């Protein structure tokens, strides 16, 4: 193959689109067709600047000078994003490029020279850094489906109860973040450079100097069978339950518990890191983990990777649900000076006691007669909260006083002593409720992936397929947000857009 050609600038691409659309749609009827049916698509596609794609992918092309000249990877990526937006397969999209000139032009191809199916699959191989589309070997023994059924709205418990402690201890051995290369690294580089950072520059992700992140996991079913293909002849001998190795079309998938549908599924867990302050619930780091992993384990691994990819961002707050309610997670966040907004999981907490004082589910001390104590502010310079006797504050007689003092009994709670029971923001405060309400943003983000863009409809059978599809949809989510922002600023008519670029 040739050395990758010098990629054209975004301005050159816009000029190409204007010229080609004028050639293909020059009659009044065809211009009306563009205005009525394709104007939003034209604005959507031309607002995405992919001119840096070639420089990011240069190492994925050969340095030999023989062979057919490769296409500009920016055009292939843009065409793939359009294919994702229309929710088409590669075969259907190639057919559409050859029959609908506007699709080819917006992709960056002349209508009479569009790529074939093989070109797109070759491009997908360049986006995946592993030699194989799978991360593990295809031949292995069958995985047994768990027999113990989980509970509704409860995540599957990790097999190792102390796994979170071990992972956090390993992560906190050094302040330096150790990151091992992953097969999806190039996808993340493209996503971060071309979409996340421009969205941050537009103010769509909040303040990067005090970034508020939300995370949650969701099941993703694979299109492969969990039984595999038999490679032995045991069945001919009457043994239908042999333990011989089988061949799996998706060897990286495993069994996980879907707490919403109350069933086991075979596939992966999509763990999404989103910006809490984004008005469009935009993702910043999508990650696929094993289906059998608990959300707390996925968070610990993904959070360290998130900090590796965005070293210039200061994470100020983490908003998570009760599946992440584990003391090691609080310890890790406090180590990084991150405020934890995590709901308590009372099912595994039992009775909460701190310094012989009972604590309710909101982290408020309860006096011996069962009344909540009254918060009396923070102690300056000591990072602790003072609580007073409710009888002395309310000026009523207590039937069983626990202190002879006229001031009443006082009690102190400290985030340093127990960040799980006493986070920086009190769970009984209005501020806590407002911040925790932002957690639903990650659910809307995952809904965009799975419902609006039909993530699972493709029935993929490899880690490469699922990672590429997840990242392409995440890119489209950012592009959709840019389009909505442009509509708020009053988009010009298509004729005005043409005139502006022709004048340029």
C-alpha cells in the first residue's frame, strides 16, 4: 500500500461538498429535495471536523510505496458515522452510497468512486490494535451458567468479596497511574481528540478543572451462542455432557445478571462514564467489561483509565448509585481529593454504628431515644461536623437525658474517619439531593446507545465489533449535541450555507 496521503483540511472538504452538490443537484426540483429532506443531514455531517484522523492513524498504514493508493481515513470515518446514524449494515450502506449521491458526497467521496464492503472492513481492522478481533482464544471449555438466581434491582455480587479492597490497594500503591495498552486505545484517541475535547471547548461537558463524573453499567447481549461448537465426537458415543473444548464465535463473552429483566444474559457490560454537567448527557469514556464483573469492580478499573486519558482534567465529584457503595471506593476517591456522592446500600450494611452511636441511612446520628440529632455546623479547620441534642435545640424535655450538661450532648462526625458514612456533602441535605439527581444522566446516555441507536441490534460476535460500534455511537451522540446547539443559534437556510462557502 502507499504511504497515507496528505489529508485535506476541513475547509477543503466543505469546498468539495459544495461543488459536488451543485453538480449533482443543480435543477430547481433537486434543490428543493435537498432543502426538504437532507438539510439537517448536511449541517450534521459538515459540522464534524475530522481532519486530524490521518495523523492519528498514520501508524496503521504501511510505509511501502507499492499497491493501490489508500482513501483518506477521515472520509472513511465520516462515512462510517453516517452509516451508524442511519443504523445500516455495511452491505446496505455501500449500496446506499452507490444509489444516493448525497450520502457519498457528504462522506467525502465522488459519487462515481465510492468504496466497497472490503474497504470498510479493512478500515475497521486498522481501528483495532489487536491482531485478532477477539481478546482470548476461541477454543476453550464451556462456561457454566450460574444456577443461583439474583434478585430484582440488585447487581450480581462479586465472587471474591474482597476484590474491591485488593484492586484499590493495588491502584494506590503509587500516585502514578499505571496503564497497560488496550486494543481499543486508537478508538479512544479518535473519540477524545475529535469529539470529547471539542465538546469541552464548547462548554458542553461542564468545567474540566472541577469535572463531575457519573458512571453506571448496563448489560449488552452478544449475538453468539453460549454453547459453542462441538469439536469432539463425544456425542456419538452417548456423552452429551462432556467437558471437552469447544469453539466459540465470541470467546470474550460470559454470563452476567440483568437485574432489571431478572435473568442471566450472555455478553458484556457496557460501563459508561459521562459528564454530570452536560445538558446532553454526553459520554467521555465508554468501556466494555466482562458481564460477570460487578459495577464496583468496573468503576475501579475504568476510573483509573479515565484519569490516564484525561490527565489535565481535575475530577472534583463522582456521582454513583448504591452498587458502588464500598468503603475502598470512598478511600480511593478521598485519596484523589474527589467528593463522593454515592447512595448507601443498606442491604449489606446492617445496623450502622459509629463510636457507639447509631447512624441512620442519611448519615445522621440518632440519640438513645431514637431522635435525629441536629446539625450545628462544621468545625473550622478540623473537617468535622458537630451535632447537638435535639431536646436542647428544640427546647423540650427529654424523658431520658444522656448528658447532665445544660448545653446538651454533642457528637462529632468526620469524613476522614469514615468517608462512607459521612461524605463531604451530607446525605440529609438539599444539596445532596440536587447533586444525586444528576446520576440519571448516565442512564439517559446508555438509553441513547441501546434504544435510539439500537446498539444490540447488530448481533455482533467479537470484541472488535462491539468496541467499534460503541465508540461510533458515542461519536454520533456528540455530533447530535453540536447540531442541537447550532439549531439554538438559528441555522441558516441551505441556500445561505451554499453562498457562504462559495464566497469563501
